[in-house]
């Protein structure tokens, strides 16, 4: 027995399937890019020199109770 569906429901089903397929392809593409970057002997980010240093944070926001006067 064939079920009779509303055309609006058919469109919603199609849109949902298309969105899921689009997300799957996008995730698969991102995965293959990640896999390719890991398989490569060196990546452009590995050649970049990154310097790390301490960040100076003012003591005021860390200790608000000390800043109040009695």
C-alpha cells in the first residue's frame, strides 16, 4: 500500500536529505584535507616560526578586593 504524502512534507524530506548529504560531503572534504596534511612530510605551519612569551596581565582585575578602599 502506497502512502499518500503532502507535497510540503515531500519537500521537507528532500531538503533534509540534501542538507545531510551536503554536510557529509563537507565533513569528508575536511577529513581528506586533514589526512593529506598529516601524510605530507612537512606542512606550511611547521615551517612558520612562532615565538612564545609571557603575557603581562595587570594585577587590578585579578584582585578586585584589594583595589577597594575602606
